[in-house]
C-alpha cells in the first residue's frame, strides 16, 4: 500500500499555477476515489474500458477502508492503493480524479483534486448546496481546465442524444407539457443506516438523492426552467427529510411540467414524458435506458416519412457511466469545459433547492432567486420549521 492513514499537508491552489495540462499524444492518468458500490461497479469498469482503448491509465485508488481499496486495485490491476487523498494527489499527480464517496465529502475532495491540477468527475448529488457548488466552481481553471463535472449518466447514450436533437431542432414542434417521475421503493432497513434520510449527510430526500437523475435529464431535454411550486411530505419513513415530493415547473420555452419523486412506491419506475405539438416522447425505465425504453407517438396527421425519422434512434448506445466518461475524456483532450459541469452541472441542484424552498415556504420560486444570503443557498432545508433538524431550527429562530 502506498498510503497511510496519517493526515498530510493539503495541496494548495498555487500548485495548479502551472496552467492547464495538455494531453496530446499520451494517456490521461486517472485515479478512483471511493472503492464502494459505485467506484467498483461503475467507475472502475468505465475507466478500464478506456484504458484498454489506450485512452487512460488508472494510476491509483483511494479509500479510507484499506481492505476495500486494496481489493479495488488488485481487481483492476491498479498499481497504487492509498488511504489518503492528499498524499495520492501529491505523489501520483493524476490528470483526472473520479469521486464515488458519500455526498458530504464531494466538496472537499473536488476542491483538493482541482487544486492539484486534476479534472474532476464527481458522483451525484454534486454537493450539499448551491453555495458548495459555487465554491467548487471557483476552484476551476479559467482557460482550458481543470474543470469539475458531475456524474449524470442518464443524459448520455443514443436515446437521449436523438431526442435532444429532435427537440432542439423543433422537429416535433413546441414542447407543451411534461411529466418527470422517479417513483421508487425503499424499505425501513434501507433507512436504518444512520446517514440516510438526513439533511447533513444526504443533503435532501428523494428529490436530491434519487429523483435528481430524471430531473437533470428533463432539464437537459427541455432547457432552462423559470418557476416552480412544490409540496413535500413524510408519509412512511422515519426520516428528517421528505419521502415524497411533487412539483409544478414552468420552463422558459413555455412548457409546463409535473415532477414526482418518492421512495414509497411499490411499482417502481423512472419516467419522462414530453408532449410536443407533433408527437409525445416517452422514456420508461428504472436505473438506465437503451433505445427500446423510448417511445414516440405521433399525432395522427404526421407524415409517415417524418415519423420513421423520429423513431430511428440509430445504433443502440445505452446510457452509462462509460458514455459520459468517453465524452469527458474528449473534452479534456480538447481543453474544453465538459457537459454536466459549471452552469450545466448546476441546473438540477438549483431546481431541487428551489423545489424545497417552494414547498417549505409555500411560495413560487423563480430561477436565479436563490443566491448568497438566502437560507436555501447554504442548506436545502433552509432552516424551515418542521423540516430542519431541531437544533438548526432553534439556532435560526
Ligand atoms: N450515478 C449513479 O447512478 C449512482 C448510483 C449509486 C450511487 N451513486 C452515488 O455515489 C456515491 C457513493 O455511493 P456508493 O453507493 O458507492 O457508497 P458506498 O458506501 O458503497 O461507497 C463509498 C465509499 O467511500 C469510501 N469513503 C468514505 N470516506 C472516504 C474518504 N474520506 N476518502 C476516501 N474514501 C472514502 C467508503 O469507505 C466507501 O468504500 C454517492 O454520492 C451516491 O449518491 C451514484
């Protein structure tokens, strides 16, 4: 093992004063932080595939659980296992750091990686608040990287690419009304784990932890939202956060959407439906999608030739971590800001923050309303009575 559990001097912003790194003619050096379910199950396989293609070299794994990181490295043929992120950054100087640790760590680990000069690919939820998101963004390079991007793998793959293009080109007419549904089921044992269902450790309930993927995809398809109204409830689980939320969203393009996020729905589904003037587009799946999960239903008068084009999704490329990572690597080589970073990576967190504020204050919240000084900018419960943890309520009373 290359690392120790002792604390080491943090890397500083000055270390990235060398300017953005260039990757022409060489493999991108990647490190995996977090050897848990998503690190092992998604980050390692995606990086390994790109390593086999000669694009990347996985130089290190990091986890505070030494047995877990040793196993990750042994299984993945990764030469260096660390239990200390700062030490790994200093000794290995990776170009890319993938983060698959619990949400409370995303802020400090993203900042540490950026300060060392590495690009970041961090799991959802990005961080626990818009303030934290802006703090990460402030550490990015200004010209050519390094940039921090968020894992939103449902945006990638042939289905999303095809439908996004149809919508952007106006092929289906104007989008009019949409539904966005993440109705999942989690039992009491799931919430018996102490960090689940709490604001401080998860940032929010199913709106933040589960529904974020479909809301992010809805925003990716329909573009900027302009206002939201919402309701939340705790109906089943013994949690601090909500276990169900509903929202009404108006988009800048005029479309209206309903959103439902739950962890109490026995018949689980992830679903997006967009009714446009000329056709309804529908995506029905659970944790990922391929072309077969999409359905396009035209108006009766639509020309057959047009419908054939709309329904031609091309070769099937399922949504996956690998597809997003491929695009990220291409952005790194081009020295360009990747999709799902900056304003594009912030959009679903802003909608979720607004959803909570709208629900807890019984008001309509407009895009851009939540900034520094707003209680919902720094914590998603906003100190709301009945929702914030008791100690926070007393402190803000
Ligand atoms: N994109 C998706 O579809 C998807 C799916 C599942 C989970 N996730 C996200 O991935 C993240 C991790 O979830 P998970 O299910 O893999 O959790 P997990 O508990 O299985 O793994 C987390 C790992 O992080 C390690 N860790 C804890 N503190 C650390 C530290 N200071 N430094 C390094 N490692 C540390 C733990 O030891 C553990 O091995 C969460 O943000 C979760 O929301 C995303």
